[in-house]
């Protein structure tokens, strides 16, 4: 009989890593906005900041934030899929399973 290892520790570690990343991104975004506001307040009126560069910086940072949110959504989907697989495996507990022997892997002349 084969034992199936639980998948929840991996999901928990992934969730913790995502939360840490999100905290760091939020902190960096706040710092970025403070620096940008200070730069705009103190810039030379005769040679203002290039609007293309300004827009590009905002778009890049927003893109990173969106990618982090996408990663969170994907992590949630993976967790839900793992839970569904575990639940579907419960139907096999106590049941006899027949496997086609022609597809079994041989290790040292025997198959398990």
C-alpha cells in the first residue's frame, strides 16, 4: 500500500512567502510614491521631469504589483486543485484497485 503525503505544508509555505512578498512590495511602493512626490515638489520648473520617464516608472511598478496579485490567485488555484485531488483519493480508501501490468515500471526485475 502506498502512502500519500499531505500537500498542505507546501501550500502553507507558499502562502507565507506570498504574504512576505506582498508586504515588501507594498513597502517599496509607498517609498516609491514618497520619493516621486518629493521629486515633483522639488523639481526645477524650467526643466521638469520627462513625462515619458515618469509614466514608465509608474507603469512598471503597477505591473509588478499586478504580477504579485496574479501569483496569489494562482497559488489559491493550486491549493484548491490539491484539495480536490486529495478528496477524490478518499474514494479509493478500503477499495481494491486493479492496475494493468503491462504499464508497470520494473525496478531490479520486479514491479510494485
